C-alpha cells in the first residue's frame, strides 16, 4: 500500500491546533492529530449538503448562499452546479492554510470553482459573516469542525447552540434553510433547532454517496415564512 505523505500543515486561528494535509497517491486527507476531518474519497455527504439545501430553495432564481467551511471544495462545487446562474455564494473559511491548499495542492479537486464569478471566498469566521446580515441568505450551509460535537476549536460550539442558532435564524430569509453537516447523529441538536424556531429534519446520508459505507448526518432546518419566536 502507498504510504501517506505529509504535504503541509496549518495552524487553526485562536487555538494550539494544527491541521495536516496528507496525500497517498491521488487521495488527500485533512487531519487534526489522529482524527481525519475530511478525505477526497469520501465526498458524498458534502455534496448532499449543497444539493439537499438547494432543492429546498429551488423556487428562488437568484439565491444567496453562505457556506461555512471551504474544505476540499465538494460542497462549493455541488452548490455551483445546482444553484443557478444568478446565485451569489459566499464561502467563509477561517484557516488560511485551507485556502492556500485549495489554490495549490488541492486545486485539481476544486477545478474552476474558485474563479467562478458567483463565488466570494473570504478568510473569515463564519460566525462573524452570519452576524453581519439580517433576513438576507436563502441558505446557510455549515460544514464547520465535525458538526455539533466539534473537534478543532471550542469557539465553534457557539454555532450549534442557542445563541448561534438564533443568529443563523436572523440571517436567513423567511423560508430560508440552515443545512448542517455532522459526522454523527445528535438528537439534542435536533431539539435545539426546533426550540430556536426552525422546522428541522435529520437526514442520514452515505459518506461515499453510494449505498454502502459510513453514514453522516445532515440537518435541514427551515425558518418559517413568518417569525415564530
């Protein structure tokens, strides 16, 4: 078997943590310590994050979409394919090295996504981007950390608790969708979404996009047409 090779490392702002970009043949992995955060062979659930959210907002011609977490670009590429030619997509990525990898060793995975005129890539904390708008986004897609039970940065916990969910609710248009990726199920998070005023559904999807393999989870949480809180 081909061994893994360390390509680069990148620090996570506000923490002592370091991400590692690994390569084995044509396969890439981003790791934190011994935990694999993402792998280029397991993109099915990242694609589903975009396609499921965009399906819920398909009646809107010029959708405004915020993606939290650049990753390996699978969610962004999928959003570009289904969101339509008038879409505006903001991508907020906290870690500078992840952006550098997207433009360097991972550029083949991104294809032309970063040069698409619909894309606005920002080196920023998605929490700050969410707070900056009210009733603005048609969809907010969060693939930050490992979902509600984070691994990389304790500050990410706010996104998934009451204060952060309230900010996401405010940033969404009526009938806007908050889509959240997670490595595992979390019934308590489903209940927090509902207490925050969303109608929420937890959908299990295959990591590979095929019928076999590990399951990841995507929550689709919709802000009602009229404010319920």
